[in-house]
C-alpha cells in the first residue's frame, strides 16, 4: 500500500491531507481533482491507509505514519481490507441488475452507486477497527462519470453521511461534478509533475530507458506518470517511430501515403492482441481503447507543432487546424463511425 512518502511532486496536496489528519477535525468528503495520471488515486490509497489503521501514530516530525507490518496494512496491501471500497464503472459487471451487467458502461450507473456505495456505507454491521480514524473509506474513481440519477443518489449520502465514513471522489474533470456535490466536499488540487519529479518517478519505478525513449516519454507525458505507464504498456513509443515520420511530411508540405491505413492497422493489431489476453473480451471495446491511445499520440504531435509555431512566431493556423481535426475524429469514433473510415478521413483533413 502506498504511503504519503511515495507521492512525488504533489507536496501541496499531501500537505493539505497531513494537516487535516493532524487537526483532529477530519471532513467526511473530499474531491481530488487534477489531470489524469498525476497521483490522485495513489494519494487516495495512502490517505485511506492512514484513516483505516488504528496503529497509525505520529513520527518524530509529528506526521502520522503506519507500520507496514500491521494487520490493517497487510489487508490493504492484499486488496482485501473489508472497510476500503473502490467504486468505478467496471463494477457494473457485478451488479445484481441484469440490464446493468449487460450494458456497455460509459458512466457509473445508479445501480453501482446504490449497491457499492450507498448500501455498504449505510450498513450497520461492523463498526470498523477500534481506534481507526474512519470506519469505512470509499474511493470513487472517475467520479465525474456519475451523471443524472447516479450523481443525485451520491449527493444524498454526501448530504447525510453515516458517522465515521469518508468519501474520496477522484476526477480529472471536476466541472462535470454537480455543483452541490462540489460544495459538500473539501477540494484538493493535483498538478502535473515538473521534469525533476518525473525523472525521480522514472528512477523509482526502475524503468530502463535509452535517452531518446526517455526524452520522448517525458515530452509525451506532460507531467503525468500515468501517461508514461500507459505509453509503455501500449507501445506508443514504437507507434511513434512509425507514425511520426509520416506526420513530419505534412510540415514539409507533402501528404504521406497510406497514413490512415497505417494508423488503423496499428490500432487493429493492438486490439487483437488485447482480446487474445482475456476471455470474453470485446474487439469493439479494444478497438476503442486502442484508438484512444492513437489519438493521444496524434494530439501530442499536433500540440508540439502548435507550440513550435508559436515559439517561432510563425502561422499557428495549420497546427491549430490539426488539433481540431483530431478532436473531431475522436468525436466521430465515439458515435460508432467505422474506425478505418475515421482514420482515413482524419488523414485527408490533416493533408488538406
């Protein structure tokens, strides 16, 4: 289980939480907001580890710490602590409701909020560990995906919280949360890591990278360790080696041949490999995930081009048009337009 000492580049956020723990007046609901992949979930887990462990005690600096060998920490590290609940849209697969189980979830449905948040939060059985700072902790991942009825259901329990229950809402789109939800939570801002913190994270993660790969990943990550992890898992650096030389032809006034076909083939091959890893995996869902990774790669190229043009005092119009074209293509794919058609259309727009 992570500790606050493991959190890199988020000193201000960690400081807010340390002060709250030290004050003895702990708020029942929190929003951790900021870009994706910068440590919000890791910090939430470290916060929960302190809240749920009755043996947590101040160190010589007065900061609350835990014994990694305590019973609570062993349960937390094993992912089996009965009082830590992580709520996300993937729990729809385990809902009692047949329609929820069958649906392709792009949001957190109300059944998930009811079954995995409200019911266990209000359950009277079990009072948590004696001496712990919280009886139960709920981490709601991608909390902005609670919309309509599910958001209203969550709001009700935030308005009337059970004693000793702490809610941590994680989001990279705070504006999508209901204003009434935001008003009932303590907000903690998370920011992109600077270059030094990113390099420290890479070193702590034991990554073995050549200089060119490290430089590309640092630029692509834009201060997000999570983006580095995704890029490595997906093979985006290898994709970049194929796609970016083709994209560079646009900057020389030429249109590369078969760009749409190339990026479609890369995504298709990745999606097929992902489907083979899991039973009952959906090729359509894998295609969508792979396409999202490709759009991230293309958007990174377009932003670099836009930034370089601005720094030179050159015309930023073509680069801005490329950013818009990529955004439009991603929206088209979300409306179930054929992936190959989307990428072919994008290639044509980039070359126009």
